[in-house]
C-alpha cells in the first residue's frame, strides 16, 4: 500500500472493520514516510515517533472547533494503555499521529488558532529561498503539488468540492475536461456551503464574471456548474424545511450547544438545487451543508456527510472527488473518513496543478495544507479506531 491518501484500495464490499484496519495502514504510511520525516526535520523537529504528545498540551495544538474522545486520555498522558479492539501497533500509530500533529501545529499553521481565518487570509513567513525550495520538493512527494490522472475511466458519480474565488469555476472546468478526455463522471454533484464571500481580500470582484450577484459559496458552486456544463438550475430547496436562512434552523442538531447563539443562522441550514441538462435530463445537484463545528462555517467533512445523507452510499459505489491538487491529501482523508469507512464507497480524489492559477504554491500554503492533511488523517484514525472498538 502506498503513502498516498488518495489510493486506499480495499475491497468495495469489505466489512467496516477491515476498512478501518486498512485506514490505519494508509495513515501510517503517509504520516511516518521519509518525506514527512524530512519535512519535520527542516523545521528542527525529530523524526515522527510513536510516543504520546506532551501531557496537558492538547488545547493549544488541536483545531479550536474540536475535542478528542475520552478514551484517548491515557494515550495523551503517555501512560501504558490497552484499548479493546486495537492492537499495540495501532495504538502506537495513534500516539504517533497525535504527537506529529502537536509537533507541527505551530510551524505549519498560518491561519492562526486564536482567531479563525480563511485560507486567503493566511499569514506569511520569513523563509529563505533554500527552505522554500525544500518545502516545495517534500510536499510534492507528499502529494500536494503534482497532479495525477483518475484511477478509473468510469465513476458512479463525481463530487466537485467547494471553494472560494475562482476555485468553483476551475474545478467544474477541470471536471468537464476529464469528461472530454473519456472519463465517465456519472452524476454530477457540487458540494458547497453558506460561507459568505470574503471582504478582504475582496472576493466579489474576482467572481463577478461567472457568478454575478453571488453572496456565498453555494451560489458560486451553482454558477460554476451551470457555466461549465451548460446546465439549468432549479429553485433553491431547503432540505431542513425552513423558508429562509435568516433564523437559526430549529432542526439543526447543534441548536442547543453553548455556541449556537454565536453561529451565523445561515450556517445552520441545508439547501439543494437540482441541475438538469438543456434537454431536461437530470444531471445532479448542488448541496449546501450546515456546520458540524459551530460557530465556524461548514467544512469539507460536513459537505461529504450531507451528500451521504442525500444519496445512496454503499459498497461498490465509486466516486471521483475533484478539487485543487494542494488539497488532495486532506480532502482524500476526509472522503475516506466520511464515505469509505462507514459506507464502503470507493473514493478517488484528483486535482489540477498550479498551472490552472487557482491557489498559490507558496511554502506557507503548502505547509498549511500539510497540517490540514495531518489533522484529517488523525481524525480518520480516531474514527477507524472507534469502528474497531465497537466491533470488539
């Protein structure tokens, strides 16, 4: 098995426990690869180990929107632990993943944890040219730079992932290019969110040519789908049954959380727009997820989870996930966590390269998305571990 998170190859009809065990092997291969070891060393860190994070450090290095499950407490404390259903080797991978995340959280984080920032608002660093070149080479080996073609020529469906600025348009265009090259995309579903357009750096002028009047990412995805595939969009449907997004959704599952009142009402609703070809044939849809990490906007995992609730995820279903290459490792891990692990859906994630002009391949950006992949891989491990624990 390779260290590329886009290439988890287990039997489509395998049991969840088998998929969980395979997830451990996959994450281990990427987290403890020679490339990751060299990348950590470039910032003064030792080789990623199977030891636990420093005791009591969790609040500072976890993403501010999440907490770890209680059963991980002994591993975090560094104490000898036995967890029914997990081998000592798997426990070591978990410890090492947590330690790696803690080790790189400061050096690789340019969005900040004290105040939430979008990717376009990330900070810059004073790196010299040699270090920048080193980061580029190592993250390329980790799968963030050079694109690869789809593994198959036929898919049950294609999930075009959301983004800001030109990303929705370019991802839709890349999907159309893949279809023109002979890849059968199946149903086209565009996954977005109610993230409002950013004021700084200004997003509206950048999207005006393809999405005039757009107010959020959901609008961008709808406009991009229609523009690149010549589709017609139906009226917006509130899946939650609400009439508008002006008030907190009464069926949002986090409505009673402490932070519910600090969450944008629009982030609590789920919406869909059906898409059709000009001859009336159904093409797919655009989805807008509610957030699973209040008070922050929905993320990739939320959009995958909504797609799974709306459609028929099952073993044997093969989906192509289309994004920008720098996001392939982290979004592949999320696709495996949300679609492959629980349902057996076979996930193949691809992206286009820097020549498309979507995202800057700066050292800061590459390190930030390496951290995103580490966090997503660790979440996949935790979910996989819980599958094995429940199975036991």
